[in-house]
C-alpha cells in the first residue's frame, strides 16, 4: 500500500506548479490551465484524507466529484469569456485587457 505522504507530495508539487504557472504566464488559457492544476491538487487531497482518515466513508470522494463538476462549469464559463475577449480584441494576453477596462 502506498503511504499517505507520497500522495501529499504529488499534490503539493501539482499545487506549486499551478501557482507558478498562474503567476508567470500572461496568456489567459495558460492561466486557466494553472487554476485547473490547483483544483486537481485539492481534489487529490480530499480523496487521500478521506481514504486514510475515514476509510469506511465516502464524503471525500463525493466532495471531490462535486468539486470536479464545479471546476468543469467554471472552465466552460472561463472559455466562453476568453472567446468573447478574443473576438473583441483579437488577443488573449492579460496586458491587453486594459483596453476593455474603459
């Protein structure tokens, strides 16, 4: 059986990769992918803590499925916004969004 620490290390690496990608990228799609990485690391934590702390219960699994559903809805809305931005200014770089501000 794999120890809990290994799962938490993978989740931590995934979280930091997502944070690094969100902070350093200027493209909206790359930033969206980074947010998805962060949400996936949180889902891994839900499942791991449920599996090791409460092995007979399924709350962590169901909460993780609910979080994945919310993440899918968030992604659909974000992609719709990105497509609308691209149609208006023909670019999805964050620095060009100041044009839409006023």
